[in-house]
C-alpha cells in the first residue's frame, strides 16, 4: 500500500476523515505507526449518517479506537430523515452536509490538510461514472491528489494504491475495521460500477479498465487548456461591477464560441453570483438558442433574484434589484477617483480649473452635447439609441457637466476632445 505524503509537511496539522471502513482505517494505522514523523498533529473526524443500524456500532468503535491510541477526534451526526422520507437520492446532499462540517472543523481546528482514503479503484469508478453519466464535459474526469478548498487542502494519499493492496496491508498489520454492508447493494450506481461493470470489463482479456487513467490524463490537459482559454475570454471581454450584480458580455463574441466553451463560460460566470447550483446542459442549450436568435431585447429568468438580460449586442447576467439602481448627482471640486452607479470616474490632476465644480448626474430630457470637431450638437438620447444602450443602462449612465452646464462626457460613449486627456470613465471594475 503506497501512501503519498507529499501533500503535507512536518509543520502541518492534518485531519483524517474516518468512515471505519478498511480504507480509512488502514490509512489511519499507517499515519500513526509508519508515517508519524511526516506531520505535526493528527485529528480524526467521523460522520454518523444514521441510516444503518451498524452506524452506532461504527461510531462506538471509532471513539474507542481513538481513545485507546490517544488520538484527537470529533463526531458529527447527520439528520437525513427528511431526504429518506421524500424518496430522493441522498448521495449529493449527504456529501454537501459532510463537507460543510469538514469546512467548519478545519477552520475551528486551524488545520492545514484534510485527508481522505480514496484509492485507485475509487478513481477508476469515478472516471467510469462521470463518463457514462454525462459529467465529463464540465469537470475533470477523475479526482486530483490535491484539491484546494477556501482555507485548506484536501489530499488523497492512497490514490495510487489498489483496493487489493489496502486489503493486503490490513491482513499483514491486523488493522481492525468495519465493513459497510451497503457497499454490496448494486442498486446504488457507484456500487454497480464497482461490483459488476468493472469486473466484467476486466474479465475480457482484450480490455483493461486502467486505460481510463490515460484518458483522464489527456482529458485533464484538454480541460486545463479550455479553462485558460475561458479565463482569457473573461479578462478580455467580460465586464463586472464591483459587487458582481451585473456581468456583461458581448453577445456576438459569446455566440461565436464553440458549444462547450459557452458551457464552461456560463459555469464560470455563474460562480460570481449567489445562484446555488449549476444548471443542466439541457437548460444551457435552450439559453444558447435564445441568445443566438435575432431578437434585440428580451429576458431569461434564472431565479427570483437573478435573470439574463439581452440588450442588442449585450448579454447580461443581472441581479433583479440591480434594475432599480438609482444614483444621486454628485459635485466634484478637485481631481480624484469617484464612483457613480456602476461607473468608476477618474479626474486627472491636470484638469483645467475653470471646469470645476463638475457635476455627475444621469440623463435629462433635452440633454445635448457638442460633437467633437464640429459646431453641431446631438441629443444624448440619440447617442444612446445609436449605440444600442439598453434602458436600464441609460438610466444609470453618468453624464458629466462642467461649471457652465456644458456636457463634457456621456459614459464611455463620448468625452469632449478638450477633456479627453483629463477624464476617464470605466464600467464596473475595469
């Protein structure tokens, strides 16, 4: 059994998630008997899901083992009764609840690395599951040795060891453990993959399930390239205000992207919002079809708080309360940085003194400005129509007026030639 200890240092406080199954118990034994000099402190965590009669015995076994070996530990009881009663699958919800508790404990313990006992057979099952359940296009194909959480790392030190290696280690060292009988029930998809599908593939001399590891390596490289591509796209073309309640992307640029680039871009952009879970590819496909049509302005509802707004060539993910944004006029008496609605306005120190005080306000009926290089004037409303500015943006776009009440700037659409070197207006966090 190979234990990869490169994911932590001798100065780290490591935490091990212990189910009391053979995998986690063998890892715990190895850490306390063979790798004690690789870390500073070890704490064990156990989650009692309360779904099986054996859960009580397993908890008692875990508690006794830790106390006998003078190990720090904690136990969490989950209440999944409402999920069981509803007849829904508990796998995703129970995992989220486990990791919410892990997050809390890692912060409370000021710990550095959380260890899990996932092994190479688990990796093959994960790749198999993601491939055949349609999850391979939006995430890495398998598990990583190290995963970064907000305040700590998750490490899987057994990821290069097969289950048979772990069982051999258990027999040699006489490691006590509890066998979860539910692992043999094939109505659960992961169990069916483990107990029936993978063995049948391996029974065929011309097939080798470990070829999936090569596919994972290739897939990871492709995903990394795509992630970098989408990161550059966001940097080059996407604007966000300071609190991410308005995310704007050029509609034409978006429509030119290949399908799965759009999927990853949507996943990335929605992570900036407080929308709780990703949408299905089927939903994305419907959105992409609507965004690609010729209709100039429309909306797509996401949640009670969020929607997608299409305005001419702009594709906007917007909090609904953002539409109600109102901004009060402000007076500027000297150079500096100023915020007005979603705009960041910079007045250079070389701005001529005779223009002060400047006023920043929203549009008014009858507003006109002098065209650069001409004596003719143009209505601000016409300028906004020509640039296909949607109604919400028109209502919050900054109009900069000098001391003589001449309009010298209209958002990013117009700045008078006289003041172009001294006035900068950016949207969001540009």
